[in-house]
């Protein structure tokens, strides 16, 4: 653990106006999935299919955030954070995914926003963090263009209700996961394994992004609009041409496909060529790329790990890849992920803090017109609650080293505007259920009781130092 002086030194390396936060998402924390007129989402259906979630669990209760606004806000405040990133459950607000609005669902978010603002905590809203209304999946889901149009409408509805108080809007979270884990490998809801559809889904998620970004901007030109993407430095496992090409392909889909579309209005040519093996792109219509190329002020960076890839899928080690094996990579089935021998988290994800500095510097070099925020960063480890404490030195060191990596990026001139730890509290980790703990706060999943972990205490201390240094200036 750092000494007070080291804490001050790290704190002083961040800009004065900085969003110090933690993040969550609706399905992972809210629970109350049947309350107050909420519609069903694709995750409600998926978790009920045998074998989809390792511990057979679901988000029916999650960590009960829907019924605990006061407790959650008090926790955020106790950590000294000035920002909180959470997502809206689309089916809570629009139960059928269409224009019919459920006022009770909207009220929850409105109350949460008010409670945050009353404590001086700035809300950052994610409009889509994977819980598509089941009604829209029944009509074809993200591979259908209509879903993107519905999403644009949902953004307008959400902004109309909350935009008077909320200025930070992230359109979609990690469309890579929604498209390729949802529709190619089937590891996430809705669990389909259709490579061609997954590319159409990826396109419609981006079209949805463009429509949502434009809806928010039309209503409030001062709003800060962002898209949340998951980035990984990609290394070839060897100098073998097959491995080098695998690295190009993975980097292309993961790091360039979505950013080039959003910020340049064009998909990268080399990846288009790769994808032609499985799709003819007939779903890309005239004008789509212009719509997708909507004004964005901040690029939201979710960073966890790095990839070491081979073109020889036979060597795949599923545990070395945050995303499982090559089935999540359409037209790239021979790709494999091999460990580089770095320390790993409880997810098996290799830990490489300087990869975050590299990622931020590269994004700034390629897209200098946007600011960047780290909107997710964190690690799962096996925690033990003992005597009212969780001594999670492993997570503390993870967060500390990655904040150091952020500070290095700031020193190199990257316009970094915020850092959000994933996650505020332990929660439902998708296909891993409750078996993976990412929180700064430990949650007893039986009683819902919260205990701030040592990593949370350390982070809170750093944030207080950073904020008080700046307030003193
Ligand atoms: C990200 C997701 C988030 C959480 C973390 C661990 O890909 O956005 O919901 O699952 O990974």
C-alpha cells in the first residue's frame, strides 16, 4: 500500500477538473426485475436457459440497488467520489421496446439522479448496457435495423426525462460484446451463434449510437456525448506471419472497427475485407455512416487486459482471453489467445497496466479531436470478508498501478477527463453469475450487506487527496 506521500504524489498527477467515479450497470445491480411495470430483457430470458450462467444464478435480486437509492448514494459519497456511472434499463423505461413509456421505471432513475446531485455527485448515464427489451429480440434483435431506430427513440425519451439534470451521456457500452458475444459465440444474451447476424448487429449498434448521440445533441447541444468501447493492446504471439495477421485482425475488430466508424465515419478497409468472408454488408444503407459519424466529445475507454494472439487456433487457451475462444470473432475462427506469462486476475485476464497508457496514447494520436475517460477498469479476485474487513491487496495494487498508468498518459498529453473503477460493488457478472467479484465494496449476496474493501478505502483516500489538493489551489 502507498504511503501518504506517495498517495499525494499520485493524486497531484491528475487534472484539477476530473471525474473520479465508479461504475455499474442496470441488470448487474438493480434486481426488482418484475417491479413497477418493468418489461423483460434478453438477460431475464437468457439466465433461465440451463447452462448459460455458471452458477445458475440470475439478476432477479442482484444487489437490490433498485430499492436502495439512499444506501448506494451514501456509499458513493463515503468513498469521496464526485461522479457515478450507471446505466438505464431500457425495458424498465420502455417495457415493450417501443414508444410506450413506463413512468414508474423512469421515476427510479429520476430519483437516483436527484439523490446523486444532492450530494454533489455527477451522473454519467449509459443508455445501453446490454439489457435489450425481449420484445425487440423477439422481433429479430440487433441484427434488425428497426432495433437501432427504436434505440434512437429510447434515447430521446430518456433524455427528455433526465436531460435537465444529466449532462454526460454514453450511448452504447461495448458494442463488441453485444454483437459478438451475443450473436456470434453465444456466451452472452441472447445466446445466438450466427456470424453473419453478429456483423449486422454490430452495424445496427453503431447506427443506434449515431441516432442516440444525435437525439441527445438535438435536445441539448451542451451535453457531453460519448460511446463506451473496450480496448486491448494486441500482441502477436510470435513473428510468424500467421500470428502477425491474427494480431492485425483482432486489433482491427476490437480497437479500430467501432472507433473508426464513430469518429471517422468509415469502417477500416482491412476488416471489411476480412468480414466479407461471412457477410455481403447489404445491411449498410446509404447515409448510415454519416449518421454513425455523430458528434462525440469523449471516448469512453473500458480497459482490463491485453491480448496475445496466434493465427493457429489449435493453441487457444480460453482462459487467456477475456472473450473465450475464436468463435466470438466472425471470419477469424483460427484465432487463438495464448498467455504471455503475466500475472492474471480471477478471470484469467493478464494484468498489464502500461497497456492502458499505450491504449490512451494511441487513441489520442489517432483521434486527437476527442477527450478520453476511463469508464471501466478493475479486477476480479477471490475476496474474503474477515473481521469486518476485506484485505484485497491484489485489487488495490491493480487499481493503483492502472491509475499510475493513467497519470503517465496525462503526462504524455492525453486529455483524460475521468476514471471510473469497475465496479462500485460486487454484482452479477453476466455468464459468471456471482462467482466473480469486481467491487471496491464487498457485497454479501445473501443479506445484501456492503463492506468497503481495502481497495475502496485506498481509492477513496486517493480521490480525497486529489480533490482537496485541487480545491486548495
Ligand atoms: C465489461 C462490462 C461490465 C463488466 C466488466 C467486468 O466488459 O462492461 O459490465 O462485466 O466487463
